[in-house]
């Protein structure tokens, strides 16, 4: 994210506050410069923080248990999970977000890593 990105059109502070403590299923699709799919990732976690300046922070569960992942500050990309949607562990998440990313695949960060 760059400093000149306008997040106000996509950020709902009241909705963000309701995300804390809820589970969120993430679907990420990474595209190369030609628009071809490089990789798809799916993971889930509990929302531990949600601010317009930092984004939505997940404490990941499942295969990435103990890691964190920070989503951009765009609550407009997050919707209530529909019936029948399941997480990787088989439990129904509270919310779902899907992103298409033009660039190299990213991986969750270990919670104890320093930047």
C-alpha cells in the first residue's frame, strides 16, 4: 500500500469494530504481468486488530497457526460468510474476503518475526 491510497471509500470503522474476535476466510489469487494465475492461497484466522492505518490483522489458524497476516484496510472486500462456506478445518467462518493480487505470492509472517 502506498501513502497516497484513498482508503476512506473502502473503510467502515463501525464494521471494522465488529470484526474483532471473528473468524475470516481469505482467498488470494496471484496473477503475473500477463494476468495468468501464478498461485492461489486460502487460509483463515481470527481478527485481532482492524484499523484504517494498519489494516485487518489475522491471527492465523490451521496450517499457519501462530502466524499473522495483515490485510489492506479495505472493509469493502469483506462479506459475511454464506451458508455452506467452510474454512480449511471445516468450521464455518464468520466472514470471507477474496483478493486478486498482481504480483508475487506472499506468505504469512511468523508472529515473532521482527521487520
